[in-house]
């Protein structure tokens, strides 16, 4: 900015424009953070009180019209069960597809078609995965029940799959090909190269991507709305309707009762906390692997 | 094939593996390939089933589902123009508000932010993506909508001469509130992709601009933005895809009235919202249920088109470097976190 002697100085008008425009950029960034701050403020303000009220984490919601509406125990456990099963389905398949893309398909036409459709899948709205499972598994009463926890898991796993694939592919590509070539040169078959060299090298990155996918699946409401529906009581039976945090919040929002609405804030804080925990672990893993 | 003298029984060279030992390799190879094929089969199967389930409604309503404006399940009339218009209006509002802010945020973080603030600020923007949509809905219903209603009323009466914006009477849940929440929700993904694209602008281009005497802002305007425009457009389209299909926050905030409002503070409906809101009731009325699937089909095609266009722009924008983007959160911490 300072003029080298001999050059004319930048005119005051241009300097003013520069300052104003860069000020606006900063202001826009602050503006973008306002909703985040407000949401966190309101969640803490209205939710923390619920957390500390007796039995919030140890009782199930009840449908009573008066008195204590109950806590969110069944919702937390239901979310963990359904997301857990979804992870068990989507993470191995996702890493498998990513392995195909990096180790076998590479730049072949078929691999690029898969890549394209995986990208398209990331853009499919989450309600579509719910609708899909609703059409294929819920209406047909597959497994003897209409709405069921495991169907929610499948809907979530479809949603998590492209996230796992894309992040895993990026990480697998980072494994130096000199490592693969060294192993192949020593006579190791392809599957051993993958198992002994590629996967161990990429593990921290794979963990990060998987955790981010879990965090994403955990907060989704629409896929569960169409597949799991809602029941208040605690159930470990994945072949029945279950309670989950997002659906419970969605249901509580529309309630005319203040106590129930407050429970929604408490549950919202819980859900955000769960999602953040997974995000933070993912970041921590990513950071450690970068240093290594 | 192999160089010969050293063969073992079975006509293969000494360095070739026996068929038995080659088997696991074949199994793994074809196993992984079939997993990848599974993705295509699932997408194709879904499309076929969705069309199949919409069949009744397609033959009943035909194209007037898209152009007719009368959604009346009680009388078996399913003309969903109001739903489509609502989806488009809320997404447009989200783009108008969200994209400029998101791009400004990205430019600020990459080009104008003090170095040590860069990481924290980008993490904070990414955090917006970690808030579940139902929590956005919760906050929208109990904080945003009631707090903004007076401002909307003031705006509508002060600027009553502007068509679409002013003149009407704002209601609590309306297009604008739904669009505003969507703007906040698409902000992190648009910002993350823009950030990634802006970080790929060659240092030489920027230095050349500065060397010619450009101020920082002139460098951003003349070197950074033109170079990254296709990628930014792609990111914005991807955000639009999100906005079109967002369900929970919209169903809570759009008012759920199957009419086309005549100003942005009127209540409306969207494709995703109508499906989420009515599918339980409709379950026992085949035509109604089928019409909701038809709405799903229209939404699916709409988001697919938007996504395909977005992908085109992004791949054009990032040329050699394949973007990791798409999930918003995979980009761990700004430009440094990419693919090295």
C-alpha cells in the first residue's frame, strides 16, 4: 500500500473503497455468526434449566396432559441405537466403495460414473431417503411391522453413505503410492496390500470421515419421520417404533404446553451437544494424524 | 507370457501365484465392485419405485399437478402449483440473503482475515452446519418468527408501494421466515465450497494484481473473484439444492397453507413440507398418498437438475484439483485442511 518513492500514491478514493469493502467483508462474517451465537445462547438459556431439573435424563416422556411431561431417556437411547446400526451398515460399505474407487476403479469410466452418482447422492434431500424407505419397507410392512427402528437406520445409512465414501476416498488417495508399490514389489497380493498397508496408513482419516458422517446422521429428522415414527416408551426392539431425539423435538415443538416446549429446548441442547462431541472427536483425530 | 524355463506344474511361471492363492484377490475385487454397483442399483430402484407409486396421481392430475393451483385433498383435487411456487420462493429468498453473506465470509477468511483468526472463524462458520435442522426449526418457531414479526409489519407498511415485499399483512409463519432460516442453513456449505475455490486462486495472479498497484479490494475484485466464479456459482447451486429439499425447518415455519401468497410475508407451503405434513393422514387414501409421492418425484427431479448443474460448475471451477467439498464438514479446517 505504501507508495515506493517515485510512484504516485494510491488515491484517497481508492483507499477509502478498499477500507469500506474490506470492512463490509468483515461485517458480513460477523453477521453470519450472529445466528450461531443466538442459537447457542437460547439453547443454553432455555435448555440448561431442563438438564438440571430432576429426571430429565432418567425418565421417559409420557403423554400426560398435566403434571410432569417426563424426560428424554428413551429418545437418547433410541437415537444412539438407530445411529449405531446406521453406522455399522454405512461405514464398512462406504469404505469398501472408496477402496474400489482408489485401488481398482481409479480413473476407469465405471469408477467415474460411481463418483458422479455418489456426488449426486450427497445432494439428494434427506426427506428423499425417508420417502424411499417408506415406499420400499414401511408400506410393505417388511419384517412384520410398518414403522421400525431398523428401517430408520437404513434410511440414515443411505444418507451417510456418500459422506463416508467421499471422505474415505480423499484419505485413501493420500496414501503414498510408493507404499503400495513397495508392498506389491515384495510380492504381496492386492488384498494384503490393502489390509496391511493402505488401511492402516489411512485409519485416522477414515475415522474422522466416519465420525463426521455419524454426526450428520444423528441430527437428521426427516428420514426418521417416515421410517421410525414416534413412541414414547423405552424400547430396545429395533423392529418396532422407537423414540429418537429429533422426532421427539419435532413433536414437542407443536405442543401447546410450556413444559413440553421446554423439554424440546433441553432435548435440542442434548442433540447439539451430541453432534458437537462427534465433530470435536473427529477434528481431534484429524489433527493428531496430521502431526504424525 | 512369463519367461519360461522356470515353470512349475500347471503351466505357470514360478513367480505367478497359484489359482488358489489368487482367489482372495478376485473375491475382494469383485466384492468391492459389486458394492459400488449397489449404489447405482439403489438410486435406479428408488427412481423406478417412486414413479411407480406416483402412477395413480400422474394419471389423475397429469401436468396440472405442476400448473394448477388447487390443493384440496378432501375433494380429491391435487394441483400443486402452490407447493412448487412455495419451494421456489423460499429457496430464492435463501439464495438472495445467504449467498452474498456466505461468499463475503469466504473471501474474508481467505484473503482479508488476520492469519491467527482464520482457523477459529472458519470453524465457527462450519459449526452452523452442525446444528440439526430440527433445532433451527425450534429456534425459528420460538425466537426468530415472533421476534421478527413487528419488524416485518413495519417493513410491509412502510414499503407498501413495493409489489411482493410490502402492502400485505405479515403473518407469524411465512415465506420470508422460512427463507431466512434456509439462508442460515445453506450458509456453511456455500461458504465452505467458496473458501475451497478461492484458496485455489494462484498466488501469482494475486501478486500480479498487487504489483500493478491494486489495493487489496481491487485484487479481490479483479483477480480472486473472476477466477473463482464458476466454483462459487456451483457452491451456490449446491446450497440451492439443500434449500429446495429442506423439510423440517420449513414445515415448521412456512405456515402450511396450500395457497400462493401475494407477498413474501404470506403463508404458503412447499413440496417437502406437504409430504412431511400429510403423509400420515394420506396413508389410507391411495390417491392422496400417490399425489404426495408425485410431489416427491417433482422435488427429486428438481433437486437432481440443480445438483447436476452445480456439479458442472464446480468441476469447471476446480479443473485439475478434485474438490473434497459436498459435505461442508469434510473440509476440516479451511484451506490448510484440504488434500495437501
